[in-house]
C-alpha cells in the first residue's frame, strides 16, 4: 500500500480512537475530514472534540478559532493531539 498524507493521518486518528475507547469514551472519526474536528467523543455527559496532527504540523490561528467555535456549539472540550512517528502520542493541547 502506498503511504500518503491521508493514510498516515488516518492511522494516527485510529490510534487516538483506540486510546479513547480503552478509557471508556464512545467515539467516531470524521472520515476524510477537512474540517476542524477529526474525532468526536463522549463519556458520562462530557463531549470531546479532537483535531489530530502529526509530524511538525500545528494549528493555525484560524483553525484554532474554528475548533473553539465547534467546542462552544457542542458545549464540549476541544483538544489537539500531536503524534510523532516512532513515539506515538507526544502531546495533548487544550484549546480554550
């Protein structure tokens, strides 16, 4: 299989889903998303909206603003999860 940005990003999203599910979250990914939210998760009345980034990628201020807006609309918490090859999840950033 050819490794593309899409397949690499999707693999990090699947890793995030597995981690969330082991912690008791009910979650789903937004397939082929170009929007602000890659993963929606819920647990015990709490809503989590996650944008997954890998390598050196970071959110622009515009992307942050959109993610913040979605979190407010869903009354949830927005986070960015950063992954690096060989290290997995390296950092979680709360967007306020």
